[in-house]
């Protein structure tokens, strides 16, 4: 009898426990919205740049090795090595006594031929002089004039003059030496500017342009680096080393550089236009690199290819448009279709790390 009374009591207790459980609060819905702050920037495009390093050799903007035009004995040397000279200055004089006499003789012959021709010309109208005689006198007069000009040229050839303003070099010629057209008298350099020649790999043909800037450094720590401008580009590729020749001009107004110096040449070669973003915007997945673009207010995963890395920035290639918006921080919560809110006014400012524009993504 006691066991039969206990059964209804257990059943009642179980019913009370079941009712208590049914009155407990319901769990939260898994689809509740959450705002996720992120940082974004607008896409802009820049050209890819590659630095080309080479060794270049310089020469003066104008350079000449002076030789005498004729053989003879040196009568005077009128310069010191390293001296600055002007165009037309006489640097070396050769013995010119015979050439001076030849000029005087040619002048006398010219004057005599001129008098004879003028006398025949005055008598030609009277018939006292035959036309053939007058023609012969005219020919003699012209020949004498040319002979005088030739004698003057021979006299001028006894002087070696500066053909432009510049600095003369060292000479081994002294008064009394015998010289000929093969004898090098000295050098003359206009070093107000230098031309630096350097070889560029053929892969950059068409990318290095005339007018481009190059950086030039000497091997001496005492001389500062200078900038030059590309002025010439070779028209052919050297088949031996697969390079082409380029030449840059560098000003030398302080006269610190010298012709023949070697330089370390650094040139920034500009390539094609690519989108540039903060390096934090580029993510990597199983199929390669990608970014999160904001399209019509929603996040879209966009595959890209990394072209070049710079200081904190990355050049990328892909289906991208100028002015598009890309998430640069907070990408961990992004997925296709996530709605995004952003401040247009703050977004217009250049990206500067944490000071960029904040966006808010809403999970659905």
C-alpha cells in the first residue's frame, strides 16, 4: 500500500520540474546585427618604378685633343696646365718666318696683277688692248688673290688656338720641339657640364626616356651625390651584353667633377599604371592575393596580383577602377555581401594609418 501511494507523488514532482524548465528564458537569436569598425581608402593609380643601377663614365660637354695643322718647330707655348682659356686664344706658336714672307710675296703679286688689270680695263674701250689680253690679266689677278688667301691660311696654321672656352690639360711640348699633325699638343675641356655614359639592360628599352632624372654618385665620400638628366639614348642593342647605351648630363658649375670620372648611376624607370593601396589591404587565400572592395554599399572580394611593394604601400593589378573604395583595416570580419557604411567626408582624406576613414559593417 505504501508503494502505491509513492507513485502519484513521483509523477507530480516530475510534472513540476518539467513546468519549471518550460518557463526558462529563450536563447538569443544567432542573426543579431553587430557593427564592425573598419578603415578604408579610395584607390589611386601610380606607375610602377624600377631602379636601374649602373656604372657610368664621364666626359666634358665639349672635349678636344689639339694637334698642329702643319709640321714645324715650336716657337712659344702660351699656357699653363689647367689654365682656363677663351675661344681664339693662341696656345702654341710655330716658327712662321717663311709663311710670313710668303704672305708678303703673295700680296705684292696681287697688287701688281691688280694694277695691270685696271690699266688694261681702261684701254679696252679704245681698242688698244685685245680682249684675250684683258681676259689673261683678269685671270692673273684672280690667281694672285687666291695665292694670297692660301698664304694667309698657311700662316694661320702656325698657331694652335683654343676652339672653345675651357681648361687646357698637361702638355709635353716645349719651345724648340719639332711637331707634326700627329703630335698631341694638349687637351681642351669645357667642364661646365659633364656627359655620363652608362649601359642599361635591354629589358628597359622604351621605358627610360630622354629628360628622365638619374642620380649620380662618385666613389669619393667627399663629393656629394648630384642629379642628372638623360639627354641621349642609343639606337641599338649591344648583342654581346644585351644592353643599350644611355647618356646623362650633369651640371658642374662648382667645377668639383672632372672628365673621365666614374659614377654610380641610379635611374628610376617608370612602367605601367597600377592601383596602389596600403599593404594591410592585401590578403592571401588559397587562390592568391585579394582585397575587399566596397561596391554598391557592400563588400566584394576582388582577386588581385601584387606588382610591386613600396614603403607601406603595394601596387596591385586587377579589375579595379580609379576612385574605388577598398578596406584597409578590419578585413577579418569582411565577407561577400556585407553592408558597409562610411563617412564620405573622411574618406576623401588621404589614407594615413589609423587616421583613415572608419566604415561600419553590418552582419546579416
